[in-house]
């Protein structure tokens, strides 16, 4: 039996909302409007995952699949310094790949699984998990096929999380609700439909607050406490 590891987000408030941090053995999804902090959380986790367990890290390496070209190695440097880590060593432990099609994204996962069998990884990031699907299956009548391929990808991610005791952090986009009255208070909802809703164990809804403040709420989890965490995006990554 593998025991779950919880990795700090850099914000104690957000960690508390999550019950200690983002968890291995499952998928954590973050969705929210542009600039809400999804990618900045990914960058912070790239570093905090490498912290020792007693510092709320995962003591492991990171795999980063980037579909939008928004990973910035230079952002890792001040975040590593904030945690008192050597930036070059931290960068060396991030395996990065840019994906250009959904098939490419899937094949990268197959290759990563082989690597994870050899080296201790504790985090896999896919930022964004759905962007390429929305491009590659943009035609009318392609939704069913898209959802089927998306389900395949997500089941691969779940398998990796469980087999290698890895935390999987994926980002998602929001789409305007086509109607039906379900989202009257917030006209946006996560993309990916029920396929993504079923795959993600924890769904984080991020939004902008005042200035550099961001607000996180756990979406659609009746068994978790309600509430919001307010955090800041800083040069050193997420903070209270
Ligand atoms: P998108 O949907 O466009 O991918 P996102 O949710 O991934 O958006 P991020 O890229 O994580 O958004 O957040 C961008 C925000 O992070 C910027 O608007 C800025 O406020 C903040 N930010 C980025 N870098 C820094 C930094 N070095 N110091 C402080 N804040 C920063
Ligand atoms: Mg982003």
C-alpha cells in the first residue's frame, strides 16, 4: 500500500483548504479565468515537490507537460531561492516537454511512465490538459470523439498517479455556460464535461481578487468543507 504524500502550494491557507496540500495518488484540477494563477501554482509546485517531506515537500522529481508554451524556467529561480533551495539543482529535477497535438501529449505520457519506473517522481503537471483537444477536435460533430480521447488521456494520468505515487496537477479552461440556469451566479464552468469531472479527484476553482490576490474554492465536492482560501502570487511563488 502506497501512502499519500501532501505537497505544499506555498500558501498555508490554501494548504489548509486542501487538507495539507496537493495529494499524490490522484488528480488535482485547477480551472479559472486567464491570469487566475493556474500556471503560477504549477511553477510553485515544481519547486515545493522537491522539498523534503518534513518541509511539506514530496522529496521527488517533477515532470511538466506544457501545451501552451507558458513554462518559464527563470520563474523557478526566485521560487527556489524563497524555499532556500539551489535553483540549478531544482531545474535539473524538472523534466520538461512541450506538446503540440493531443496525440503528442498522450505519447509523452507513455514515455514518462518509463522514466518514472526508474527515478523517484512525485509530481506530474499537464498545463493545460484540454487546450490541444479543443484545437484538434474543433469541428462540429467531433465532440464525442474528443471526449473519448480525453477519457483515455485522463485514465492514463490516473494510472500514473496510482502506480508511481505521483500527484497529478492539471489545468483546465473555463467555458461559457450555454444555458440551462445551472450557473446563474457564475456564467462560467470548467471545460471537459463529465469526463473531466469524473477523473479529477479535487477541482479547484480559481479567480482573481484584489491586486495580486487570488481566491481558491473547492468545486463540487459535497464531502469537503466549504470555504475559500485567499493567497497571493509573488515573485517567490504562491504565498499567504
Ligand atoms: P491562463 O488561463 O492565461 O493560462 P493562468 O491561470 O495560468 O492563466 P497565471 O499565468 O498562473 O494565470 O497567472 C498570471 C498572473 O501571475 C499574472 O497576472 C501576475 O499577476 C502573476 N505573476 C506572474 N509572475 C509574477 C511574478 N514574478 N511576481 C508576481 N506576480 C506574478
Ligand atoms: Mg496558464
